[in-house]
């Protein structure tokens, strides 16, 4: 008996391939190739060790940051020549992610993909997370699967991030609900946070991404952050809440796989996650117009800085 929690956008995602404004095949990410795929491609293509490392764990050998199998048209030659079943698990699933917590599984979708960012920006309602119980035998039918602690916390937390509040108001409500969490970020010096982010970006080699997002170009105050929170809700009533809901849905459940669950720390990191997106909006000067294509572009690029640089939120939180 299994319970599946799923982001409702999970099944609706379709890769737009060569039409993507920032193809993930062009990114200098470390992409693992599972053993089954490595062996299958070796059998089909012969010696591939100039494209995929022979030692385990196998990884793609990038050239000028590009996947060695990408065509001049921005398409995957493996997919075109052999079919989707010969893609590595990573390439086949991204930006979709599945995580397991005993008999409970979550199916999520990452905001660092331009098409997912477009879907989030254009969504005109609060994103739902549905659960379904799958019975593996007839004997299990009718039985109940007890909810994990993290499931209970996740459901309760997400209920606070709804259409009736701005995102910052929801964090304030969260502070009232959970002992040990308070919206300390709201009272922080934003410029100090951004300077620390610059140091972290330098340490992990992400300065180019940081500079491209113009994060160091101007003074940002908490009044600026609060103003963006209000103005963004006027243009996109559900965007900030949905960004937080996606983050919290995934990260709260992570606690189930650790010995000492720390939900307050997860809430703080979610606040930082949103704060960085607001800072990017302010630094790029779009807090009046909020054009959808610009918001989409800044959203996925912000999430690429955060999600694809190991521990950036962890380090900034500390």
C-alpha cells in the first residue's frame, strides 16, 4: 500500500525542446547517467567514453557547457535517433522529481525550467497537491495508511498559503501557528543578506549567475520587499503563494528522512527563497509593469541560481 502526493502541474508538463529560451542541455550541470542507460547506449553506439565517463558514477562529458548529444537545432540526438526510453533517468524526468518516504511518495516539479516557470506565472488559482492511495494487493483494500508527521505539517502549512493573503502575510500566520518559527527575515537588513549571498556565490562559482540577475546593483530595504509583495499580488494574485507552496510541499517532506525534524528551519528557508525572488524583481526594475514574459524569465533564472548551486539556501540561512 502506497500513498502518492502529487503537484497538479506534474502531469501537465511537456518539454518545449528547441523552443525553450534556455535549454537545460546547454547548462553546465553535472548530469548523471544510470548504469542501465550507459550500457544500452554503449551497445547501440559503440565507444561513447568521449561523451559519457566510463567510471562510475557515469556523467555526461560537457563541451563548452553543452551536452555532447545536443544537435545544432537544440534537440537531443538520442531522443531523435533511438527514442525516449534510451534517455538517462535524469534527462527523462527533469524537471519532474519523485522522492520516497517509506510508503509515501511525492511527485514534484522544479521551477528552474522556463516552461514550468511560465506555467506557474500563468496559473490563475492556488496550485493543488493531491494524494492517492495505491493498493498493491486485494487484501490491502479498505485499510488505511497512517499519515506521517511531515504529511500533517505539510497539509497544515499549505492551508495557510492561500488566495486570501499575500505571501508575507502567510509567513506571519505561520509564525503564529508554530512555536519556534518567527518571521525573523522580515526584520533583517536586506543589504547584509545580499552581501552574504554575493560571498556564497563567489565560494560556489555562481558569481556570473548572481551578476546576470543584477543582485548587487542597488540598495534594497524591507519596505521595498513589502511593496513588491503587495504589488505582485495585484498583477499575479497566486504567483508568490504558489512559489512558496511548491517549495514547502517538497521541503517539508524532506524532514521525514532525517533524524531531527526541523520544520521551523524549513519555514525560514522558504522565506529566504521568496525573498531572493523579490530582490531580483526589485534589482531588475520591473516592480511597476510586471510583464509576464519578464517575470517568467526572472523566476526560472532565480531558481536556477538557488536550486542548482548546492546548499546556497542552507548557507544563506546559517
